[in-house]
C-alpha cells in the first residue's frame, strides 16, 4: 500500500533521511523509534504531505502521496490536535461538517442532528460521553488525546498517523490509551504509523517496529548524513538477540551522541 | 526577614497601595489650588472643586443660551459616535485584511509589504488630505480614526493568525476541510478574542485622532470643547472634561475586556491544548 523508493529528505545542508526503501501493507501497525532528530517526525510529515521528498518517491497505492493533507490520512499530534475554541461535541461535529462541501463549515437541520447523534456514539466509544460540553482546556491530557483520536477517526482515514500522541501522559493513562488505539485499529482496519520515544510502547503496540538511526557519522559535520531505517522488526520476534542488539545500539548512541 | 522581591501585598494592601497615588495627587492639587486662590480669587489656573462643579453643572444641566442644547451631553454623544464608528470600521477592515493575509500565503506576499509601509505613514499628516477630499464634515473625522488604527489592527491580526499552531490547520485538512471552512471555523473564531484585544490597545490612538480632528474642525465634541474654552483659560471646564474622557476610555476598555471573557471563555485558559 505504501512504498518508499530510494527516498531522501534534506533541509538545506541538513540531511535528515537517506536511501529509504520499504513497503508497508494495508492493516499494519508500524511503530517508529529512534533518537531525537533522526527523522521520524519528518517521515510522518512526508506521509502527511506537508513536506515533499527531496529525492526518490513515496507512493500510496502506486501514486505519489498528495502534496497536501487529506482525509485519507488522519493525524494525532502530541499537542494542538483539537480545536480549543470548540466543545468536545463541537470538535467532533465540526469534523463531520468539514466533509461536506461548502464555505462555512457549519451543519444545519437534519444533517446537524445526524452528526450530533453520530458524534455522541463515537465519543461514547472513546469514553468521553460525560464531557460533551467541556472545552479542551477543561480536559485532562488523556481525555484531550481521546478526543483527538475520535476526531481523526471521523474522517474515516485509511491511514492513521500518530506523532508521539501519548508522550505527555502518565503511565497509567498511557496503558488505557494503548488499549483504545489497538481496539480502534482492529475495528476500523486502519494502517497505523506511530512515532514514539518509548521502545516498549513500540513493541507492545506495533506489528512492525522501525528503528531510525544514522549509519554514517561524521563528528565534524553531524548533519552531513541522514538517518535510515536500521532495524525493521516484525513484532512477535522479540528474541534476546534482537533486544540485546537494540540495547547496545541505544548505549552506543548515548555514549557518542 | 523576607527578601523585598518576595513580599506581596494582601488584598487590602493592594487596594490601599493602588489608591494611595490617586489620593496624593488629589491632595497635592487641592493644596496648590487653595494656595493660589487665596492669593488671587480670580485665578483661573487651578480652579477649586466647587468652581469646576459649577462650570460642569452649567454645561450638563442648563440648556445652552444659544441653541438650547445640553452641551456636555451633546459633546459626549458626538465624540463617542465618531470614535465608535471609526474604531468599528477599523476593526472590520483590519479583521478581514489581517485574517486573509495571515491565512493565505499568496495574499501575505502581496499585501504584507504594503501594510508595513502604510502603517508607517503618520495618520495626522493625512488629515489635511482628508479635509481636502471629503470636506470638514463628520466623514473626515471618522475616516481619520479608521485610517489611523486600521494598519495596527490588520498587522496585529495578521501576526495572531500566523501564530495559530499549524497542527490545527493540518488537522482540519485531514478531516476534509477546504480553505474557506478552515478560515471560517478554525481561524476566525480563534482570532475574534484577539481582535478585541487589538481594539483595546488601539483605543488610545483612537482618542488621540478623535481629539486632534475635533480640535481642528468641528462644531461639537469633547475635543472641540476643550480647545474652544482654552481661549478663555477655562481650566474649570478643561480639567473635568479631561477626567470625563479618561473615565470614558476606562469604561470602554473594561467593557471590551469583560466582553472577551464572557464571549470567549476558552480564550484565556487554554493555549496548551
């Protein structure tokens, strides 16, 4: 479904990604881990269409990924993912309104009633039915991310992109969110790409785990080389050798930043 | 002993400290006024409270001998009408211009440099042009206020629009929103409270332009009156008028601040979501 062919990305002199080749099938849950600045989020931006590849191709069903965000690719960011000026219910209803053509983005009459009913049932699924009239700033971090996920799903995306969605949450709440994401992934038959800093989270959630790292390193020009996918692990394969190799990598990285 | 930088006044202390400078200024004025009037009962420079009260009573509650108007209220109504009209026009133009310029990079490229240059033109220098083009009537005064503060509001709204996190725009697009829907439902509502903030900040200049225009060409208005009675050294009218203008400015500012809290409860609280 998604395929990268010799994909490069640089910002000026800073090489972020180099020689990326991979294919991802529909329904996979790919988790992306790696040190900060290793191009995980850049890769997500390429999938999203807000950044374009510098060289090579990134294909969706054999076609280049559209060069702007669209409803086939949903996104949840770590923050700023929901609209702060709308109540929980409005956030979801607005998402429905955005799918209709028109200039105002408001719904009226029967369409509005339908959208409200649908929004309520979706919010029930993510456990927010008690907070319909609250504004995002009145929600906890976990509830806010639930809302962001509910909203993203309403667009009926084929691909769901998650950019460190649970990075700011407490461990207990994280576990709840993991269950929610896995349930929705199965129910909606999504293809998920999730950036995370937490390698355990990556193993727990993904069907496939990618480690982004720089293979070549020039200490005098740290930006000269980009990162590649150094490990592509089908999860399930959690044998000691792989884990140890990952640990060693993490160690060397810490020692030679 | 606590460090000075850690000492904070309580509620009563804050009120007391806040009112103290006002009381001191008032006492200083009354003392000086007494001293001067003692020396010369006809002194006009520092009139007593009674003199100011009598002068204001004449203007506010006695019909004018010339045309039967209650001058104080006529002045207030004319000035407020000019000010509010000018500010409203500026707010509307500034909002549309700033929002579109901030939201659409193509418009930004076309309008932003012009806006920067225009905002550097001193509005008062345009007043003669306005008088020549639209005459000495109401239009020129309203236009001066509008022209004077529109660039400020437009630039402020432009910047605020660009400050809205890109994530929200991306999110809206992934939900299928087109450009118009994104502007109307994501940007516009979040800009409105910032528009009110911008209007609050520009009211000061608004008053400045109003009084300047009234001083030069008007037949009524708060600014007209104080410049008129200046010829007779009527400090007993000028001082209360200045206080009244200050009070009006204060009330307008507070009304806008309250309106912001009331209309947009999400505005102050949540910037982190």
